[in-house]
């Protein structure tokens, strides 16, 4: 019976040692699980913060591009308005020059007729002077 009692004690002691080892392993695993949960939460938080920052940068870049595009449109409209105004001024100047050319051609033609008339009158005058002599 003592031998049996010793064996039971040995078995209980061995079970107690194994139980302590399992409790320590459970505590270690529980700690590791807690650390892993904290790490996962931190990673999610960091990822969310990075995503929000990237989104803000993206929104800022889009706003800047839109502003530049709007400024380009305004600049282009202004240049177009100046070009149209300049085109109208050039067309008016061209019309005025064409009118001046027509007037000069008419004056030239009239001067040519006047020169021909003057030459004819001079010829007639010269003939009349000869007739008088």
C-alpha cells in the first residue's frame, strides 16, 4: 500500500508539474495573444492613418490641378478675346486701306484724264497760235 501510495504521490506530483507547465504555457500564449491583438490594432490604426493622409494629399493635388485648369481656361479665354479684338481691328484697318487704295486709284485715273485733257488743250492752243501766225 505504501508503494501504491508512493506511486500515486509520484503521479500527482508529475500531474502537478505538468499542470504548472500548462498554466505557464497558457499565460504565455495569453500574453502573446494580447500582444498580437494590440499589434493588429496598431497596424490597422497606422494603415487607416496612412490611407487618410494619402486621401488628403490626393484631394489637395486634385484641388490644385482643378485650380490650374480653371486658370488655364481663364487665360485662354482672355487670349482669345484679345485675338478677336485684334482681328477686328486688323479687319477695320484692312477695310480702311482698301478704301484709300480705291480713292488713290480714282484720283490717279482722274489725274490721267486731266493730264490728257491738258495735253489736248495745249495742242489745240499751239495749233491756234500757229494759225494766228
